[in-house]
C-alpha cells in the first residue's frame, strides 16, 4: 500500500483552536474564574502563538508511505553536532520564532520569573517540537530533520524574549502597561 498525501495546517490547527476556546469557556465557568478582557486576550494570544509555531515547524506534513516513502533512513536526518550544519538565516529565524515565548510566558504564568525558567521553558518546548518532528518523520515519511542547532536557537530566542520582558517591566511605564495583561498566580488559576 502506497500513500502520498499532504496535510495542511488548517485541517489540524483550526479544530484545535476551536477546542481550546470551548475548553477555556467551560473551564472558567466551571471554576467561576473571572478574568478581565485583557487577561482573556493574553490567553488567546498565547494560544494563537503556540498554534502559529506549530504551523511553521510541522506543516505542511507530507505523508509518504510505501513506494513514495523517503529512502533516506530517519536516523540520518538527525543533526547531533552543534554548529556543524549551521545555517545563519535559519538560526536567526528560529530565535525570532521563540522570542514571543520568553516574552509571553511571564504574562501567562507569574511563576515564570527568571532567566532559568525561560531557559527551561524554551528548551522543553523546543525539545518537544524536535521529537515530534522526528516521530512524524519516522511514521509518515515527512522530510523534516531533527537539529540540535534548532534547539539552541529556540532556547536562545526564549531567553532574549524573557530579557526584553524583564527590561520593560523594570520601567514604571512598562509595569503600568503589563500588569493589566498579566494573569494572576498561574495560567487558569482562580483569582483571589
């Protein structure tokens, strides 16, 4: 059996976004959580950002099984050695893609208040993406590679985003602007 098909992002991410909105409404009503409009905008903006990252790193997914399968063994598409196959424009774009994560995470989770936590969040999110790309490559024959340089660039991007957020919130005007958008305690927690 041979399969050759392209999965577009809207067919997966559109329903995911709708499910997220429904879950948000049910969760906030069931737990009697009252967010401000700005806080809801922060939550939805963060969700859209995560979906946008998924759009850029996974889609389109080219399913190639059977005689259409990529003949390169999957283990040869993993780049373990940093900087060996470094592509500067790609590295810079990956950094730019993850800067919003470092910037938005302290708005969504007030406990994400240090560079260390920005590093951990960027590293975990990036590692998850790289592993999912590998799984998709192995199971569906997609041509994406798993690259240590992406992991480094994504983590650096989240650090830069956090440092920008931290610098802005050190200023009085930045604090006045950011506080209304920030969620209390942690994401989807009850407001005191």
